[in-house]
C-alpha cells in the first residue's frame, strides 16, 4: 500500500580503460564562489500548512521580513500577503478559523518560551487568548462542529497544563480538564469527546491514557498495558473519532502505528516498517492517508487514496523529502513542503490529475544550486564496534591535493538526530572549504530503541567516544586535513563540544552554541512546564538528588583547567533551559587558563535564534573563528 515519493538515485559508472603507460593526473581545486553569511541567510524559511475555510490560501510562517511573521499564500500561486508585522518576537501561524479569515498564532517574549496564543481578525485586531506574565499555552485543535477550539495553559499550576474549550465567536472558555497529575496532553478527537494523555515513567517506558471529556468526574483510562517497557506517541484519531492511531515500540525495535477501537477496545496493527513510523494522518474527510518513515535520517512518505485503494503519485516532483501534507476541504488539492540538502523547504500545491505549483521560492537567487553540497550517509565503527551513522558534506574544493579542514557537528537533544535537509549554517561553512560531519552518535533517535538508549546515564563518556572515533574516521579520508579538525554543536551538542574540549585533547577548536556546561545546576533548574518530562530527563541524564557526583564529573565547567585549545561560546540571555550564567562561568574559567576564548551573547534571544540578523552575526562569528584558529592556510 505504500508508495514512496522519492526519486531514485542513478549510479553512474565510468568505464576505466587501461593504457600501456598510466597517466598521472593531479587533482585540481574546483573554483567555487565564496558566498557570504548574509547571502546564505537571505534565503526564506517557511513552515505551516493550514488551509483557509474557502480552500483559497495557506497560513504560512516566514522569516522574509527578518523576523518570523505570518503570511497568506494563495493556493493558485498568486502573490502572498503579510498578515503580522512583528519586528522583535517571532510570530508563528497556527490555524485559520473554520468559517472566516481570522487566524490563531503564537509568540513568546524574547525567546523565554512562555508562549501565548493570539487571534487576529481581518482588520488586524489582535487579542491575547492566554494573558499572564508566567503563562505558557499550547493549541490543541478544533472541534468538528466549527464552534469550539482547544487550548491548554499552565496558569493554574506552572507544572501542569489544563485543557480549555473556547467559543469561536466570544472567545469565552471553559476548563474541561484539570490536570492534577501533570500528564502530557497530546490530542483531542475531532468530535471533542476524547483527550489522549501520556504519563512518563522513564525514558524507556510511559503510559498512554484516554479521557472522555463529556463525562462528569471521568478519569483517564489506561490504554497501554504491555508487560514490557514501551514508549508511545499519538498520531491522530480517525476522522469519525471512532479510533485512535498511536505509535509504540512495545516488543519491536522501531515504532509501529496501531489502531485502538474506542468502542470495543480492540487493537490492530496499522502500519510498520524497518524504520520508525513518524506520522500517520488522514485528510479531514478520510479519503487520503499519509504515512511517513524516518529512513536513515531522511523522510520516506506514502500517500494513499483509500477510496480508490491506490497510491498517489505526484508528477514532475523534484528530488527531496516531503513533509506537512494537508488537503483542501473538497479533497481535490493537497499542499506540502519539499526540501533537500541543496534546497530550502518550498511550499507546493497539487490539484489531483492537474498541475503541480510551487508557491514559494526560498533559495536566494544569488546562490547557484550547483555550488551547494548534498550529504552522503556514512558509517564508522566506534570504540566498542557499535556502528555510528552520520551525514558527511564534502566541499567542492576538497581532494587529495587540497585536503580541507573538517568540523564535526553534533545535534541537540539528548535524543535528537541530524537529518538531511537544507542548512544555511552547514552550506556556508562547506562553501568556505570546511568539511562537515553531522554525526548521529549513540543516543540519537531514528535508529531503533537499542541504539537510542546506549548512552543512558553514559553521557560525556560513551557518546563522547563516538565523537572521538568520528574524528578518526575523518582522518582516514584523503581529502581531509587530519591536523585541522574541530567540533561544534548546539544545546546538547554544545555540551558534547565542551566535553570534547575538556575531557579529550583530540580537537583543535570547539564552538559551543548555548550548550550545557553544569549538569547539576541545569537539572535542578529545568523550567516548571517540563514537569511531565522530568522523570524522562532524569532517567536519561541522572537525578541531581542522587547522581550529583557523576553529574559533577561529566560537567565541563568543573574541568575547565583541562581545556587547552580555542573555544567560541554563543549564548542567548533569555534562555530558560541553559541559563546565561552557565556560559558566563565557562568563558571566565577558560580565560583563567590563558586559552583563547570568544563569547557572543545575544540580549534578545533564548534557546536558539529567532532573528535572521542574529543568525548572520553568529554565522560570521563561526567562520571568523574557524579561519583564525583552525585553518592554517588561506
């Protein structure tokens, strides 16, 4: 039933002809124009796929203005219009209203992650539906009657999100679930009758519950009673709300999709493969089913016409990964995003049996796509013979005669994954002659639960050795300069970067982007809205109440005297996860060693970058730092 919308990769075989006298040809460096960070970040980043009530337009979030704002993109391909005009905070579109041109959007304040939900009317009037200085809110969708929508907030208890039903016209609300156990709220059924919740027991085990919202004094009912430990996720309800589709790895290495019949309680396997099922969604009326797999750091997607029992194939589709598929109410047209390593995500519309239209053009026209670099999936053996995957980007300039410096890029998490797809950060550094190796060290998601849990409470140890062995792999490549290898990463990747600099002498430089340096303080100061995630995090990293000695041992801040090579630290002043004091203290400790250290602090950012101008400042800092401290030849 699965139809993969992927173009096959043609393997070109060049015939080698023998000659009486072999001719020795020296490789020459390929001339590639060097683009600035400003040029790379003059691309447009777009997301959002909600279609308006009249099937005429998509609600899109774009950073075209320099800050993320909300736009209206007509499905017919005509010119978009900007709907919000923030110059500071990032505004992200959530959903059109079901019968008019009002829409919902979210925003925090300076990156503090206290997200509020707003409604904007066609005349530009904005109403904050979730006011309060310390309130964080989440949008949980619409009721099928088109008269209500659902928002969860933590205003009653900073550690728990309660569920509210809002009226479409008056915005009056009613609390319909008081979350006294601080469970994770997942999905509301289309008819508004059911709510799914997850209780985290550890990072290997959780429980999935179903609550009937219309019954007074109802309590969540446990749906998953597997004898073995298992993790669960919620994909969707069927369009008629009769069944829940959820994911589980109970008894399997990879996540499967299962269907739970609400009336009789039976469970049926819906979809499985040799990779994790990452999404499973229906069109609004149920004619189309969209499924996706996380296949070796790329997305494989299948779209099936259930009515015709046939796969949907989109003609003339460029190569890349599809995401964000949604359908018009008449189910005659679908919209989706397509991206690749060499092309930022673009929004497309496709009328079945008709024309494919690209609604955005996100790559800066000053960049020639042929000058960009696609990644290659490679694998190497680590210290204990565990096979580690990664995405390798080879600069056009690199060859045996002109070996290039290399940087190992570590993703965030713990538990994240480096995936194929356009990255201005990566392409800018590769364009300037740096090989990038985005390593998916043990503990990364997407490679099965055994691999995912190999680093549990072994952080800064086994996962760090994967990074060391990634360097050894790079040194085996004839086009890499073995004496010029650095490491960089953000968030958890920033932690492993600092661990690499403090606990090994393997790397010539390190770039730490808002990375943890003191696990004891970080785990004691997690944001209150992470309460439902606390047990998961403690199982992954350790409980500071009982594991403080080990957490101290793996925290780079307490071993800064061992850092001997140059470091760049980047930090957001409003970061609620990695507090600024972490980076302040790390920088000061390195300076005391008389080791070169540079510090870039953004007063208007949190855990990541909201503003394009700040991304450019940071990117220029990365390149200048590498050119100064890693690359020995111009």
